[in-house]
């Protein structure tokens, strides 16, 4: 019974998660789970003890007749010392181990791989400055520490990898840092855990922990985007840059924030200012750079600009991809 409850916090049981906690897969997740259990078990025992004592006293010292009065209790030094000193020791240990863990997660090792994390409504983007890679997914080698320097382009988001037990707010105008070492190969979920608008629940990504050889291959291929044909490259960018959070690639809007792109290329479109425009390369390019200048009728001017965030080659690839959507 106890083994099953504690499964995720023991070395052997660190597999696919247990009753309490999700899978544990990073260098800090084991300690975090241990700390959780170390705080939880004493507090649970104290809680049950207090409730049991209260119930016992309620029954034992209940008033048995109308005229009965209990005599006042003057105090008991031994009991009072015990309930002060014992919790005091526990609180000190919680602080001591908690502080150690906190210091550890705030000190990225110097050999860590640098990755920039960009958050915006509603996607994550990972940039590897040393290798010139941009990716919508985080790919890291197993056993190697990774330092994430995070910032937001708009509102407050929060970066969370449950399997790694790391989470930190991602703010506009200020960098925040997280680090981890992936200790298990596999793919793990990344969530946004700060409500950031309509698409918050879809602001998800993944982290892939791969072998050193696979990582090298991924880096050498430019993050898997190396020499793709333009429309294919555009399709990847469409997901990486988060276009897909607001634009469907079919003819249906699918309840999204922006106009659908299926069959849109070459069409005449009504704008909010009453004019009509042809959806061509120029219109798409301008809509990426100055999104709120020519807004399609029935939509809000809410798209962020991508000026300075996309290279010419990337814009052309996106146009080719949108062109290819039937
Ligand atoms: Cu970003 Cu919620």
C-alpha cells in the first residue's frame, strides 16, 4: 500500500507516475517529490491527530447534566512545550530542505545549453542562439543541463513542464530563468499555467529528450527545418510561430480568432472599412507585418505584428503554404 502511494518518489518507482504525482523525468523532480512527501506526511499525521483529539475531548468532556460545570484548566508546561518544539523542528527542516532546493533550481550550471524561450499569445518558441535554430518544440539531449531564458511579447504567461517539476512565470520586459536536466528519454508536455486569454488552453508544446547522437543530428539539420521545400517549410513555421492558434487551414473558421486560410488565396475579401481586397502575396505579407491595417470583416484587430520576427525567406514560405491550402 505505502509502496504504491510513494511509488513516484522512490528511485525504482520513478516510472510513469503513480497515484499522487505525474511521471518524474528531470534532475530536480525526484527531490521535489521527496520534499512534497516530507511536508505532506507529517502535516497529514498532525491533522488526523488534531481531529481525533478534538472528537475524543468533545465526547469525554461533554456536559452530562444541566447543572454540571467543568473546572478550568491552568495549563500544562510539558504538553505546551511538546506542541511548540516538535512542530518547530519540522518547520525548521521544511525551511532548510526547501531553501536548499530553491537555491539549486536558481543556479543553472555553467555548462548548460542556452535556449531562449519566447512566449506570446498563444504559442511557445524556442531559440538556440549558438546553433541558430528556431523551433516550436524544445529538443534536448539526455543528461545535459539546459538553461531557459524566458520572456513574453505580450502578457504574463507561465512555463510549466509537469514531468520535470519546473514552473516559472514568463513576463514581458523582464527575463526569468529556469534550468533542468532531462534524465529520461521521451516526450513530455509543456503547458502555459497563467491565464492569458482566449487561446490559453491551447498554449501547449512539448519537450523531447533524445540521445546525444539524435540531438546532434537535429542540430545539424537546422532543427529539422534545413532544406525543406518552401511550402513544407511554411507549414512547419505555421505551427512554430503559432499561426495555427488563430487561423484554421480549412475553409471553416473552427471557432478561432482569425479568418480561415483554406481556399483563401486569390479570393476577394471584404474588409472592416468596407473596401474589398484580393488575397495575394502582397496582402498576406502586409497582414503579417501590419496585421491590423486591413482587417477582414467580422474579425477583431487583435493579431500581433511579426515585423522583425520573420525573415524574408520565412514570409515567402508562409505565403507558399497559404497558397497551397485548398
Ligand atoms: Cu499563455 Cu496562458
